[in-house]
């Protein structure tokens, strides 16, 4: 007999677990008596299973086995005696039952976790959708308000053509003198570089007296590129310069992007 092939066949594992018939049990027993290496393998298998069952279910194995044993109605069959350590089959059955219970619990927990994650995902998606709809409604309202202002015949429109630094640039001012509001349309200006902002100026021409109306510090966030500022001045012209972040007290004329005068 090729004892190595016999050991590798897996029959010793079945023998240890009590899964063989009486005839097969007897055959294995004869092999164990003749081949010490086979007996050593059986002892190794038993020791491994004992360690595993002790690690996974050390406190519940006897109880679980008792519960299983109490439900068995058939008389146990006579097993051919073997001169070896007492079988640890009750421990293995208890260990298997514990593993089955744990697997069932883990499966259920994973299902509950998946359902909870899906619920949270759906709630987030719903909130995002509601947020997008709200933003869209707000944008639509803002656009309608801006259009109603720009189309008002009493609004003073002042075009601001590009200057030497960027002749392609352009802007426009819509001034409502009654409410002292100015709408600055800067869609024709390039995006300011990092650390720079556009600053809007009200100008008196003789002598040249600039007054800052404010900075456009949220240029990228403003989708329609129309800004609302306050103007209480007797303006004769408007200009837009590029200034350091935070603005300047006096316009940097070398960075004058647009300029437009009010026609009499």
C-alpha cells in the first residue's frame, strides 16, 4: 500500500469525523495498526480540530451538543473499538452547529447593513435632488428678476468697452437711480487670476474723482455674472479695474479693463 497516497485521499478525516460505515471503519482500523504514520496523522487531525473548536466555541460546545443529542431518537450503532483517544465527535458537531449559527447571523447582519446603506443612499439622493430643484427655482427667480430690471425703460444703461490692457473685454452697468442700485454685467471679462479681484468704480470726471462701489469677489460662483451694488453717487462714468484681493482705495489705472461714460 502507498501509505502517503492513502493519507492524502482524505479517508482519515472522514474516519475522525465518524462519517464512515462500519466496514470502512474496520478497514481503516486495520491500516492504523499496521502503519504508525497513519495513526500519527489521525492524532494530528484530532488535535487540529480540537484546537479549532476550542477557539471558536469553547463555552457552548457541550450545551449545543446536549441539545442536538436530546433530539436524536435512534439508538447509536455499535462502533468498532479502536485503541486511541476518546472521540471528540460531540465537540466537532457542536463546533459545526456554532459555525452554522454564526454564518446565519453574519448573513442576516450583512443583509440588514446593506438595506440600511441603501436607505441612507436613497435619502441622500432625495435630499440632493430636492436641493438641486430648490437651487434651480432660486436661479430661475433671480434670472426673472434681473430680466425685469434690465428691460425697465427707466433703467440707465451704460456700456463699458474694453481698454488697452484687454480690448476684447466688455461690461455693462444698469443703474436704477430711484433705488440707488447698479447691476454690473461682467460676462465679457476674463476670470481674474488667483489673488486678484475686479473692483467697480463710480467716477466724477472733472476733476477725476473715483469712488469704489465694491469688489466682485465671488466671480467664479456667480453663474450669470451679474452683480448688484449700491450707488449713491452723482456718477458721470463707471470703470472696472483688476486689484489685489480685498480691493484698493484708488484704482490701478494700468489695470483698467473697462470704462464707460454716461451720455447727457
